C-alpha cells in the first residue's frame, strides 16, 4: 500500500518551527515525523551549500558565513510571505469604473 503524502500544512508547520530556530530532531519529534523528512523539506528550500575549503583569509570566511546567514534569513522571509499570500490576497490595482 503506497504511503499517503504529507499535507502542505504539516510541511509549513515544520518549516515555521525550523525558521524559529528549533532543531530538526525537536521538530521531527514534535510533529511525529522522521528526521530525514524534515531534513529533506529544509534542504528543498535552502540554497545548495558552496563547498569551499577554509582559506587563510579569516575576513573572507567571515563574509561567507554572514552571506549564508543572510541567505537563510531571506529564505525564511520568502517562506513567510508565501504563507501570507495564501491567507491574505494581494491588493487589487485600480478598479475599472462602472
């Protein structure tokens, strides 16, 4: 018997908890999901990590770390915006005169 897919509501709930800073293992336990499922959902929204060796330039490493943090923050904002647009429709432009 094929397994039923998870609801998008459950996925959004898991991603919200991750965006709040909760650990994957805690989110998985709280929502009765496997860790691999939560990791997969998080990975689907995250940009692919750049595999760069740690160099001898601490400023460059610090900048890369900050860029990764800002990308994750932007990802969380986009997720929230998507959720809000599902609930609150965008404002309509000008209405035609009757």
